[in-house]
C-alpha cells in the first residue's frame, strides 16, 4: 500500500479480497471518506481502528465484512447478531464520524450507545491454550 502516498486527495479506496492482514498501514489520507476492506485477513480490530483514527480523519463509510475482526455469520457460524452489534458499538466508539458501517447506516441510537458504552463492547477472542 506504499504507492498510495502520492494520492493524498484520494476519497474512496476499495481493497476487498487482497489478503491484507494486521500489518496493513495506510499513509495519511485526509480526504478519504470511503474505505472497504471486505474479505481480507484482518483480526485485530482495535489496532486497525487506532490506525484509521490517525490516518483517515474524514472517514464516513467503512466496511470490514468477511474478516475475522468483523464478527458475523459470514466469518463464523457461532457469531450472532449480539456479537455483531457489540462490534458496531466498539467501532463507532473509536470512529465517531462514521455514517455507514459495513452494509448498514449508523443510527442515532447506535451513536448514543457507542458514546455511552462502546469502549466496553470490544469482542474478545478466547485465547487458545497450547
């Protein structure tokens, strides 16, 4: 993704199905409002969101469907709507300017809930003992 440094006016970036992992680093893209990272290999939601906070201040639309970081039934059948809603609150707590997350508009109710309790909604993966 280093080639993006020259595109500081970039507004939309779609990088679905690119085997991108937790080492993803974007350059500062101050105009970027739409980012789709569907069906990659992202697992660390907190690290990703902290990075996006720093480099994409204008971000309004984010889609992470099909990544382990986005707990829904596209990734795992043991995830349910409650897991997905907690994920949404956590993402909205970190990225307060989002208007769309994945395939759904962000509601005012979600924004209020994310502000009140989003910090505590991180979906934690159980550690596998060896």
